C-alpha cells in the first residue's frame, strides 16, 4: 500500500511538472513570436495575363533554390482554385527567424547575381509579375504551425 501511494505521488508530481514546463515553454515561445524572433511572410504575386505559367516556371526552376541559398525557408506555394485569381495569382509563405533576418535575406536575394540573371532572362518577353503584396505575421498561440 505504501508503494502504491508513493507511485501515485511520484506520478502526480511528474505530470504536474511536465504540464507546468509545457505551459512555460508555450508562453516563452509566444513571447518569442511577439518579440519578432520568428515570423512568417505571406506573399501574393499577380501575373499579367498569360504569364502565370512563366512565373511558376521561374519559381520551380530557380527562385526557390536561390531563396534557400539566402536562408529563406519555403513553407507553401499555391495557386487559387477559382477564377479569376486562378489565372494570374501565385501565393506563397516563407518562414524567417525574425523580421530583421527577412529584411537582410531579401536584400541579399535582390543583390544576388544569379537572381539578377534569372530575373532578366525570365522577362525577355515582358514582365511576369505586375503586383506584389507582402504581409508579415506571427503564429497565434493556437496555430498548429509555429
């Protein structure tokens, strides 16, 4: 009987400590997000009429690899299912360690000689992006993706 009480006491204490630690870690992670230590960037590109195929080709063949070179972590690339956006829109999400890291990565990406060449070559027959929208955000404390 004493052994059973001891097991229950140890198990209860272990569960309490584990729960407390998990709550503390969750709180620390939420604070880190709020302090800009981890951020997602949602980008939406609108292509001129008939240029979405070329834009997707540039991302598939070059852009993602160059992003990786500059520490820009790809999370998702997608095109809308419904017209008219399905005909001219690319949406993607990048993960950055911080807003400052994102700023530096974009500057380095823009200055990359390979990127400059790829960009110029992909636009020989006209621009393939007519509008870019960027939104930075932090995952909420209940987001399954953090």
